[in-house]
């Protein structure tokens, strides 16, 4: 007997097809929004803040979005945009956090708290920086955004944190130049390597990579037979970093060729330590605490005369 002629088989088949259809719909379904229920703005905002404190980033976003949806023209709505940016950032949803920050800047460019929107956007780029062996697109974006914060809001705590991170970003960019320069040296393309090392010395001279870059220039110029250039870079290295191991190596290299640098290696100074590139969310400045005025109280009922 055919399965389709069997009523029990037909019932089971229909149930199976319905289950498959529901499964497919569930797989394509976006995250559900909070069911619309008109609630006081203070309650919505306070609940979102509570979810932030608990580390429930996705739920916090839901409540702050609801503030915007139900009370779009209130002070609370403006504040909720920044809180969404912060919650998205904490949840590592950097594209959404940047979009929130850009939306705030577009809507409220002259507001005092726009400083935080610029800051959290810069931090999102900063935390997407990867090791020097990979593409550094986010590094360039981070440097531009962090510099924007220091230029626009130089006396804020955001600028203070941005300056520290700019040093780290420059160290990262210098490290990328050094990686490429060493690769050129291994390939025998000494002129190309020199270009990379000179970039570090000229553009990133305050980073931890400068002593090695100067040594590599000594090494490269000696390879090309440009003795005077090698001596000049060795002298700069010895004057600025006399106790650094890279100068000790440069000194040995120059003296092995019969050259005698004016400065002998010393032990009183060490080269700069490489800045550890770490992302610590706990050190990120939280959104500014604003005093938002509560809604006006309802007028008292008139007493009969």
C-alpha cells in the first residue's frame, strides 16, 4: 500500500514538513526585538543601564533602542545612542558601535557629549588592530580617529587616553615597516629595505623600533659599500642609545671593517622597551554621566473653593 494512501503516513508527513518549515524560518529569523509595550522612559533607560552593569550587552542595546523608539525626541533618546555604542563596543560588535557613534555625531555635532562619540569610535578601530604580519588598515583608521580626538578635545580625559594609544599605534606602524624592511633584506633588495628603515627613523623616531632601524641602516649601507652613510647612522645610534644592544652590534660591525665610532658602547642606558600591545576594555573610559532632567510632574489637582 502506498504511503500517501495511508492516513497515518499522510499525517506524519504533513507534521514532518511543518517542522522542517518552522526550522527553516527559525534559522532565518533575526534577533527578536522587545515586544512593544509603552513604558516610562526612566524605567526603560534604567533597565538598560542595569543590563550594562550586569554585562548583558545585547539586552542593554534592546532597552536603549526601545528608549529611542518610544521617546525619540527626548534627552533620554540622545543619551541612549551613546549607551548603545558603548554596549555594542563591549560586546565586540565594532561595526555597530561605530555606526552608533557616527549617528550621534551626525545628529548632535555640537553637543558636549559628542566628544565621547569620537572617542568610542577611535577605540573601536584601535581594538581591531592585528599583528604586524597582517594588513594594518585598522591601524591607520585608529591613528586618524585617535588624533581627531586629541585635536578636537585636547583637555579631556578622552584625549589623555587617546595620546597613550597613539604611542602604541605608532609603535605598531613602525613594527610593520621593520617587518617589511627585514623581508627586503632577506630578498637582497637592500635599497628597498633602506627606504623602510629610514621611514621608521624619520616618522616614528620615538618608538621602540628606532635603535634597530638605525642598526639596520648601518648594516645596509655597509652592504652597499657606502661607508660614510654607515658611519653617520652609527654615530646617531651611539649618541642616542649608547647602552642599547643594537649599538653594541653596530659598533662591532663598524670596527670589524677598520672603522672606529666616536662613542663606545656603554652599560648605563638601555634601549626603550617595546610597548606591549594589549586591549583592555576595563581601561576604556565609560560614557559620561549626565544629569538628565526628569519629565515635568503632572499639575496638582485644583481644589474646589
